[in-house]
């Protein structure tokens, strides 16, 4: 799996590829159907399979002050695309120039000429080009003029509603980890570098690994049963507070996982925390003793809920 930059020439061996084109944030069931179609098509014709994504997300360009909404980082997407069987990830750096590119140029000059694609797969509702002037039909019609085949994959239905990133964000906002995981086909996970904090947790027997939330969507503030993926691939279970820590001043938004049966220095390390169960909302207690007693109960419940998970 290699990462390609849209601003750089594509390697000769990647020309003639089938490209799955979309944002693919979250890489949920619907995204997996689009990428799966592209990979199957590429394999049938002996071509490379490339998954194209946008970073930053176009929403961040058009609405720069939008609240954080990302479900995955670029690195997480790359790993997910590789696991799905893609040969490369192509990153489009969305900026003012790209936003102003007409749909016809997107197809004829960018996809067909610059990247030499033989085919492209999108979702049926995908739009592109200046003012969202292009869609799946436009892509197919313009592609025919330059020898670029195009396919569109319809939405993946889940009951009476299609699977979407918006549904997953809503589930997370409600603390419904199971619903988010069902639509994603895996638990929602936040990845980041462990940073130094005020070390209050260790004074009450719960040392935590503090992570900034960055551009990730904010799940419901509260306490969660989580798993952690540590450097080297080791997996651990734990309980985590996500929120502003109302017990302490000043308020500071953090993800603070406490990993069971683990001792070690994680400062500066990249870890990933996956959300399995929402336990309770954040709360302010009358004393540290009351907080500690509740955290003991939270950890016991998290251990119970996570007891059947296979860990590496």
C-alpha cells in the first residue's frame, strides 16, 4: 500500500488504475461497497486499485469554523483501505484551486489525463467540481469522451435508511457506541499522541493517558468502556473519561483512558482508543473520595462489559 499525493506525478505503474473516488470519512458500510466495487473491477482486469480521498475535507474549506466532525484521520483511512485490498491511497489536497475546478476538467484533465485512470467508481450521490456541478451521470458522460469508464454504487440500506457518516455522528453524539460500530463495522476509535497532563489521576489511583481530540467528532461526554492499541500492537482494556473534567479546574477537553493491568510510560507515544460502551455522563462529585468510589464502580462495569473481547 502506497500513499500518493494529488500534487505529484503518479508513478507509471499506477496508471491505468481503477479509482474509487469519495471522501470515505469513517469508511462505513456504504464506503466499503464503493471501494469493494473498485477493487473487484481492478482485479478482474488486472489493474491497480486506488482509493482517492480528500484532506482536508471539503467542508473544512467551505465552512472553516464548522465544529469538529471527522470520524477518521488520514492514517486511519490508509490502514482501512489497505486492509480492504487497495494498492494505493490517493490524497487530494482540497484548496481554493481545487474548489474552483469545473466538473469537466475534473474528469478530462485530472482523473483521465493526469492520473491516467481507466475507470472510476463513486457513490450514486457523489458530486464534484465547481459548485458541485458534476455527479455520477456527468462522470459517465464526460468519461466516455476520453475513454474513462465509470460506475456508481447505490447506497447501502440499513432498515429504511441508508448508512451514512451523519448517522454515525448522531449515534456517537447520543453515546450509542454499538450503533456506530454496527454501521462502521468496527468500534469508533480516536488516535493520538499521549501528552503530559496535570497528573491528577495518578494521585487518586487512576493514572490516565491523555489525548487531545483534534479534528475528531465529539462523542457524548462521559465515561466509556474502551480498548486501547498501544505501540507494538498490544491491546488492553480500560475505562475512559471523554469531556471537560467537571471535577477539576479549569475545564479542559480531553480523552483520558485508564488502562487496566498496565504500567508503563506512554508519554509521546501514539495510541488508539476504541469506544465500546457508554457507561454514564460526566458529573461533578462532592469530594475526591466520592469520585474515586464512582470510578471504582465504572472500572468494574467496564471490565465486565469487555470481558469477552479477544485481545492480542
